[in-house]
C-alpha cells in the first residue's frame, strides 16, 4: 500500500509547490456603495484591469473612508488597497501599498486627467494599476537591510492624499498684463544728462516673451546758453518694444528691442530786441537695452534697464544762428521702474 502511494506523492508534490508559488498577490478594492455613475463605472473597470494583469481581487463593501484598515494591520493577505471616490468634478483613485517587513505605507492618488474622452473610467483604472505596480517595484528594489530597519510611523490622516497638490510652476517675469512706472535718464552729446518720468504697458505673448509700449518724458536737462540768449530743451520718446525675460528666478535678466519716435523741442529766452521762440522736430528712434527684473513679491518687482538709443535725423538747437546744442545720432537711455503684473 505504501509503495503505491509514494509515487503519487512524488508526482504531485512539484505541482502543489508550483501552484503555491503561482498564487497571485491579492489587492483589496473598496466598494463604498457610491451611486455616482462615474465612480461605479471606474470601480468595475478597475476590478477588470487588476485581474487582467494577474492580481487577485478582494471586494470589500465599506463606507467611503479611504483604503485603510486591514491592509495596514497585517490581518489580511492583501498587501494593497484601492478605492475610487469622487473629488470635485471627477473620480479619483486612492492607492495604498504596505511594505511587508517595515510596515511603511505608500500613499498615492491618480485621476483621469483633464483631457475629454469617451473612456475616463478606463483611463483612471489603468493609471491606478500602473501606480500600484510602480509602488510594488519600488518596494521590491529596496535593500533587505533597509527594509529591516523599523521606523516609527506617524498616523496619516485619511484625507492626506486629497490635500496634496502639485508644486506650482514658477512664473516668468511679467506674465499676463504688466504696468510699469518709474523714471528715465538720457545722455546726449551737446545736450548733456536729462531726466524725466517713464512708463510701460505690456502683454506676455509666449514663454518669456512680452510686447508693449514704452514712453519717456518729457525729459528735463541743463539750460543751453549763448552770448545773447538761452534755451530749455525737452524731449518725449515713444517706443513699441519686445522684451525677453530669461528664466523664472527672483532676479531675471531682460533684453529689449524697440522702434518709435522722439520729439525734441527747445524754448528760447532772449533779451530785447530778440524775442522768445519755440522750435521742435521729430526723429525716428531705435532702442536696444539689457536689464534685470527683481521680484519683490508675487507679481510685483523692480525693473532696471540701460541701453543705446539711435535717433535720425539729429535736431540741433541754434540761438541767433549759433549752434549751442546738438542731438547726436547716438544717445544713452536708462530707466528704473516698479512693475506690477496681472492675469
């Protein structure tokens, strides 16, 4: 009798061992009994996706308090749990995976994304399974000696995953509409240094790119004199500019190129028999500058710029036929302003 049984035991033992080794890992899917069609559809789709990739699924009907409980207590054969629930306008999946030795819990949340489509439930289920498999891979790659070091775990609130938000993408300088007010100074051969108010209105048109209109003036400078009279010179500049802000750091380099016009006029003062007189003229203007944008707080900063200003034609100032000042083709224009941005 014993001789007949032993061959059968020897034949079946490998199959029994193989079946034991091939037993799939179990995942608990929490069914909160939600009547929301999107939640129900995504839960059903999740069960199918888990079975398709080789997991065994345990369904637990429980209130929607999050996938916790048995999976952390070690009282179940499941190593992970997933719950589908409503968050705002869409369904999301909360995934929890427990390391078998240390008991450390990995928590993650996925959604179907904002792109419209006919199968958001399928997308959500696939992403939940992908997160589960990635967490399992992370656990498997940890060195055993690291897993054996037990760490004191703090209680994790049920809604911790819901409160997690992605780190905001840093903004470029002057995103949206921007308004700048400040002062500008210029230096022109024959006129000397001048100073006056300046302003800028702009709109961002791409990552780092801004277009706008700049005005400077009227600027005031030293009085020009001749033996018989004197003159005060004023200048107004308007430019259409394009700027580029390089990067999103607190201090951001700027480059600008602008085209426009400059109006130069002089008010003459003379003693009798000479009479007071006013004269002026327009010049085409090209401006190229470099600068810095220093962010003070969100959407508020200081802009410092300096660069060359080319004028054509020149506008000389003459008193009684004597040239006392001349707007040379090349000038230097610098500005300092406070800029605020709005969406």
